[in-house]
C-alpha cells in the first residue's frame, strides 16, 4: 500500500514531497526548486497569498520541517550543508528517563557552544532541536526554562532561524513566559521578541498574538530594571509596524512610558519616538501631565540618542499643537535648539533646526 504523507510535507506548487523546504517572506513554505522556478519566471508575488514580494526575495531554509520529513519518510534527504547532526544532547532532552540535572547540563553546554558558533546553530536546527527546546520552555522548572530560552535566543541570532522559530510556535511560548516566568526568564523572553522582530514579517505575526503586546506593557509596570528595559526594547522593535503602535497605545503604553522616562529609563523615549508617529500616540502624550517638562529634561540631560528621540518627539507634537509650541518656548527650548545646531550628531542638528523653525512660526505644511 502506498504510504500517505501529511499535506504539510507537500510543496504547494509541485504537490510532491519537499526535499529542500524553504520559507518565503510571506511565511509559506515551498520546495526550493519549485519556488526558484516560480521566481525565475518573473513572478514577484506569493503563489498562495498573491501578496507582493521584494525584488530579491529571501529563501529561508525550513530546517524543522526538513527534519520532520526526513524522520517520517525514514530517508536521508540531501544536505544543504555537510555537517554532522548533534543528536546526543537532543536525545537527552527528549528522553523521559533523563534527569533534570542532565537536561540542565545539556542546555548549558549547547548554550555556551552556540553563542559564537553559527555552524553549530545550523546543525542543531537541521537536527530538529527547536521543538525539543520549546518543550523545555514549557517546563515548570525556572532553571530549565531559563536555559532553554537562552538557547533559543542564541539560535535566533541567525536570520535563517528567525522565521523558522516563529513558524514552530516560539511566540506563543515566549508570551506565556512574559506573563508567568521568573524575572530572569521574562527578561530573556522580551529579548527574544526583539531578536525575532528583526525579520519584518515577524513583527506583524508577533503583534497579532492577542497577549503579546499587553504582556510587554504589563512587564513595563510589574518588572524590575532589566525586565523593564528589555520590554521597552521589544516594544520599540515591533512598533515599527504601524498596527503594533496602535495596539501598544490601546494597552496604555504611553503614560507608562512617560512615567518610566521621568524615573530615568531613557529607553522609553525611543519607544515614544515611534508611537508619536501616529495620531493616537500624539493625543495620548498630550493628555499626560508634565509631558513637555519630561521631554525637555531629556533634551537637557539625556544621551545623544535620547536627545535625538526627544527632539523628534517634540517636533511631531509641536507640528500639531500651538499649545505645545507655547509651552516649549516658555521652557527655553528655542535656546536649547540653538545650542544643538553645533552638535556633532547630524540627526540632532537637523531635528533641532526643524524644531527651531516650528517654534519661530515657520511650520512646514502638515
């Protein structure tokens, strides 16, 4: 009897078992030969979603699916790279008879080795390690969970793995940790969100998870120093996607970030500098008592990056509010801007010049 295979093993184009599955930027997987022929024919849309693709689309190896197909069919598919598969530590992690100590040691060893070894990271993903490590993230043992998250963070250093990790369900696990993990685990989970968000398509996927952005905003409130900083960094990373800005604003991020900025967390101004780009963000900032005073304090005392984002935020606010302009004049911001026109940082000079023109009444058309 002919063996039946799961539909996910079949290429949507050739309808045959995939030998070299790759992920398109749309998030769908195809056999490399089939999708390459599609692209070589001049197509620049996803065959499934019909959405437009970049001029030079990336084909990201789907190592996890490749391993599943190989195990299911009990055949050895041709390797993209000639690397040995590190099965021993994976076997320890999957075995029910393995002790907690042995699993911790395996994760610790893999974490140390993968930090600076991209070849090993590739071999691990090809060997199907990601689902195994994700199961460790579900562990109730905080030590095992922390080491598993650290290993996933290392694996995410390679762009090829970022889409693959999301496809394997990493976001759901990570968001759960943001809510109920230990302080160290929550900080690593937020850092992992930042790493995954480097790939543009992942920003939309992460934001679409119902609890992802609320969990990050909650961490800004409940977390300690490192957790707050990593949560703010993750929000900054995913908020370059416009829909995620609105989600963060609906979750009440603006007043929380303003309070954190007032308490000295300068990373908050970077997030505010992204949220101010939309109307809802500007409206929320204007509602915060002392908003202008806090931003002016950053102008006077912040780092170069903080000053840059404070100038940009004030530029956006002042272009839509004469009341903000009047308050900025009273706070001596024109004099501050004049001084910043001589700054070594080109972005600071340009933003200071634009804000100065606005405060003098020479506003650019909205």
